[in-house]
C-alpha cells in the first residue's frame, strides 16, 4: 500500500477535518509506517484538489436542467413563429398537446 493510499484510508476513518498529527498516529498504529506531518499535509491537499476536479467533471457530465430545456424550446418556438406565423404555431401546439 502506498503512502497516498494510507492517507486516503486515514481520511476515510478520521474525516477531512483531522489534523496531520492525528493522521500520522493512525498510519503509524495501523500500517507501522512513519510519515512526516508535511508529507501528510501535502498529500491531503493534493487529494482535496483531485476530489474537487472529479466533482467538477461529474457536474459537467450531468444533463441540462429542465429549465434549460424549456428555454431552448421557447427559443425554437420564437424562431418558428417569425418564419411561420402565430396561427401555424398554435395549430402545431394544439396537435402536439392532444
């Protein structure tokens, strides 16, 4: 197990608010490995950064909200209205809603 994985394990057990001293004690008692507080702090910061990037990537993959779909639909209707006229749009909407 790498030291980064050990820090991840300690964060899972102790939480993100745990101080480097507590994480070092956890790693020493569980894995019998000594890590400096500076190394733990650096690893924890890198993990937080990676976690933030992963969350942003997941949010980007989420489909657009229903409001965005409605706004896009309204824009398309406005465009068709200028091309076809009001009565043609009403006929189409009535047909679709039946």
